[in-house]
C-alpha cells in the first residue's frame, strides 16, 4: 500500500509531514493515561505486543503484595512508570539505556538501535478541560522503511522526522530541555557490549579483528 502524506502545522508551529491514518504504519492513539502502552506497541509496530493486563502483571511482579502499586495509577488509568517500560522491553529481548544528556547525540550508532522512547512533560486533560496537573508522557520514535517517525500517541497520525541527520537534530532539540529524558532501545547483546555508541562499536570491531589474528 502506498504511503499518503499531508503537510500539517503542529501545535508547536512546525510544518513536519504527517502520514494520513490509512498509511501502513502502526500507530496507537492516546486512551486515558496509557501512553506507556501505546509507546511500546508503536515502537514494536505491533498492537498485540502488550496490553493493559500484561503491563499490570509486570507492575505486580515489580512490587508484589502492594494494594496500591507504586508503578501505575491507583485509579487504573495507566500512568505506568519507567520501571514497567524497562521490564516490558526485557520480555522482548531488549534493554532501555538512559542517554546521558551531557553526551553528543552524534555518538549514537543508529545501525545498532531499535528505536527511542522519550519522556516529556505534558498537561493533564479531562475531556476538553486542561487541568493544572502535570504528568510525564511517553513517546516512541523509530525507523519505518527509510524514514524515522515520531509515533506520539497524542498525534492524529505518525509524523515524519526524516533520515539520520534529521533524527539526531530532533533528539538533540528534545533533550535540550532539562525536563525531558531519552531512552535508547537496543537488543540485550548491544546493551551488553555498549555498541549503541559509535566509539564502543569501533572498539568492539577492533577487538574482534585482533582476536582473529
């Protein structure tokens, strides 16, 4: 199926290209405070990767015996914390690495990275009302085909970021805020060897070559 695109002006005033809803990219939209669930499923491009029950089960395993589990909303609306996201990724053979914002974003080796999950501040809405309650919102970013996409569940449709240069510029802009954090999602092997960073990838390649001599 061909990808249909339209230029839309976002709330931040940018004119990024967004994919129309019938494009062949999986994109869950926001329900209650389930942004962690949506971010995970959008990251894996699979609506069956996780559901509310599987994330609730992870919460119970992280803090067994708690009547009010500290890893999610006591009202049952979601609001899962980073520990749930990390544990969920591990069930898929992945790890989440906190990116040190003091580092240069260009150190990322995109060839060894599945995608990214951003944690950003957001206002809480109840219907059409904006309440004076501040929450943290989870957003996934990943490559589909030749392009990287912002798969924020609050968007009407996936937003094209661009290729590697545009992606790094986008991530650099995001983590320029002290209130935003970046998780780098990689395989367990890549996390173990640290080869999501270019310096570590080069070092590992050198060691393999030396071992073969």
